[in-house]
C-alpha cells in the first residue's frame, strides 16, 4: 500500500521555494516526501539565520557554500563502505558469477553514489575477482560537493568499519587522520553529475545499484524511476536496492525477484 504524506495546510513560502529551486537548478523537490524534506530544510534554514524560505533561496543564489550545504542536506550524504555486508557478499558470490559466465565486458552503474563509498566497494570486489579491467563502472550523483569528495577518495576511519581487514589493507593507505583509496580503484570509475528524475539514462547495463535513495521520493517518482531503471538494464541484468526499498510488485517494471533486494530484468 502506498505511503501517504500527512495532510498539512499549504505553505506558500515553501511552495515558492520549491518552484524557484526547480526553475533555477532543475531539482524538483516536489518529487520528495514533503514532510521529511520540509523538516530537514527548515532546520537548515533556521540554523543559517533565515526567517523564510524566500530569504533562504535568495541567499543561496549568492552564496555557493550555502547552496552546497543545501544540496548536501537534501541528498543525505551518509554512506559507508560495504554497507550491509551480507548483500555485497551475495553480489560477489551469486550475482557476479552469473553476469560474467559468458565472458563479455560488464557495464555497471552506481546511481546516486553520494561520496563514492558504494562504487568503490563495487570496484574492490571486482578487483579481487580479477574483473576490474573487464568492467566499466559509471557513478553518478546530483551533488557536485559529494562528487568532488568521491573523486578525491579520502575517508574517515569510521567509513571503513565494515570493510574486511584484508581488503582495507589492499585498497586504502593512511593519510594523516584519513584513509585514501588506491589510484587503481579511482581510475576505474567514471564519476558524473546526474539528476535521476530529469536526465535521460544510458542503456545496456548489467547491474544498476541504487540503494537508500528511493525512500526519499514520492510513490509517483519511485514508479517513474523503476521504469527508467528497467529500460536501462539489458535482459538478465540486475537492479540492487537498499534494505528498506523492497519492490512489492516487480513484474510491473519487467523485473523478477531473485536474491533479497536484487531484481532481475526478464
């Protein structure tokens, strides 16, 4: 059953903010669950001392740092390497062997990749299976700040807490208080800016990973995205979603459920 947003009185100040953001950036905040997004952005607005969303918008258009803070808050850049490790083990031990059995080059995509932990986890797994040079990895996000961090490849130790120790030793080197990902992994990933709701998707992917992002979208936006992801996968390709994002009627998108949180295109 579709989730319903709490009914609230219209807020012309916030509605104007949504309109202005969409007009100037192409980001459609109306596609996100309003109660969650408005609460998050109200906290950010008040923290920066603005009494209305119209004031906040005007300030953001003049202050790049404030705009990037808005993007960071909007996109919830909280990620870790090997998040939910048992799902990555299923990818490594079950999904990848199926995708590679005919020996052709793989085309993989980490959608809404945030600061890069997800595509780097994928690259580590591929490298350990000697598949990295036979694979193209695309990683996209709407947030320039997150993409810059991903390309830099510097992370706090807490982000590595789920990485197997032997894997961490192979692919990370300490750099001051941070850990730097290996150049081999960095060179294997094509990081690009993308608006999932607005931009056209490439096609022919063997695997699309989009985890812990769909929960922030409305049911209408989710429906649109699942259709777009399906069209971007080749037959037999997989969509890998987050642990709170089970697709209850996968057949309507041309998917069949296989392993938990993995959906194969028919």
